[in-house]
């Protein structure tokens, strides 16, 4: 049996003190960096209409924004419509594009958008891989809010994980925005004069 001496206890105490100080310093540096990043977020890059945006799972191209009273389903309420092109970059058909678009400073009472296929005005469902699809994103605009002259749209990103932290299953998961696009808002029919 090892005999405990004052010298061995002192060595252990010094080792524990150094280890604890190192761990505390590492924690302090990590906390400081997190606070700095929260106080000074990276600027979101601004892209232009017609420029492809890589979001991870999707390639997105925003083309045009318009404000009108006619929607593809025939209803007549104030609508903000944004013409986009989506390309599914994953291996399977997907509907996981609904959370890609967010208006900056939306008016009070603005709900979630509805997605219509450009080609037949049907509500968009699963989009096939590697097949670009024109889609119209439509927000019902509150009657009390004035029509916008321009809109800023933040484009979210998605990341693939082979195993998520909760279930250990593979999947695509929403991430923070990767860019934003500012579009002037015209009036008239959806896609009028646009190809």
C-alpha cells in the first residue's frame, strides 16, 4: 500500500489546482467568445434578384415581387407574391422548403405563406430532386397594412445530419439565414411580363 506523505498530497493538490484553473479559463474564454458573437453578429450578405442562393438542401432564386388582389386560387384579398425558383438538391422528393423565406419586419397579423406551382397554379407539394420548379410564395396581406414599396426576404439554410441529437436519425434541419434579397414590389398580375 502506498504511503501518503505530505509531498504526495501537495503534488495532488497542485495538479488539481492547475487542472481546475485550466478548465475555468477554457470556460471563461468560451463564454466570452459566445457573448462577443451575440453582441456582434456577422452581417448577412445581400444578394440580388436572379442570383442563385445555396441553402444546403435547396438552391433558391428570387425573381420578382408583386402586390395585388388576385391569387392563383381565385380569391381576391390583398396579397404579396414572390416569384421564386426552387431546386431540390437532396436525393428524395421533399416539401421541406416552407421555412426558407421570412419577411423582415412583417406587418402585424401576417400569417404563413402559401406556395403555388407556377405551371398549373396548384398548391405546391413534394418537389422532385434536381428539377428546378417555379413557385409563387403568397402572403395574405392585412387590410390595415399599407402595400410595401419593397420587401426584404431572409433566406434560411438547412443542414444534413446523419444522426440528429434527439433521435439519432438522419435528416435535414433548419439553420439560420444565409443571405437576404431586397425586391421592389410592383402591382399587377402574378408573373405578368415575367418569364
